[in-house]
C-alpha cells in the first residue's frame, strides 16, 4: 500500500507499507519533495520557460553575429580585390608591385 502525507515543514512524503514474512508492517519512505501550491508551480514553470527562451535568444544571436562577421570578411576581400583590379587598369605596374603598395 502507498500513501502520501504533508509534513509540518511543507514537505510531501510518499510512503510504502508492506508486510514482512514475520507479519510485521514495514513503512518505507519512497520520495520526499517540497510542497508547492498551484500558483507556485505556475510561477516556477513560467520562470523555467523564460530561462529557456533567454538561452535560445543568446544562442541564436551568437550564431547570427558569427555569420555577419564572416560576411564582413568576404566583403572586405571583395573590396580589396576590386581596388586592386582598378589600380591595374589605370597603372602599368606589375601585380606584385601593386600588392606591396
């Protein structure tokens, strides 16, 4: 048989009662947890969901920031290449001389 009781210090205890081979009753504590009323459960659940949402936003923002840094790097390389090509068009210097410029 299993029963549940609420103690004076707001704990919910689940006990199991069984008969031994000698015919004695044996009471065993199965679990013990802090009692929460419905409002406390709601607030706790809401807090957990807000924490999960915050973690999601931080992770997605970090990923997008990394992607933007990569895009900026590619754009810088493209601009440098375009500038080098333009300098080659208007100058009769060699490519190695222009790169060292």
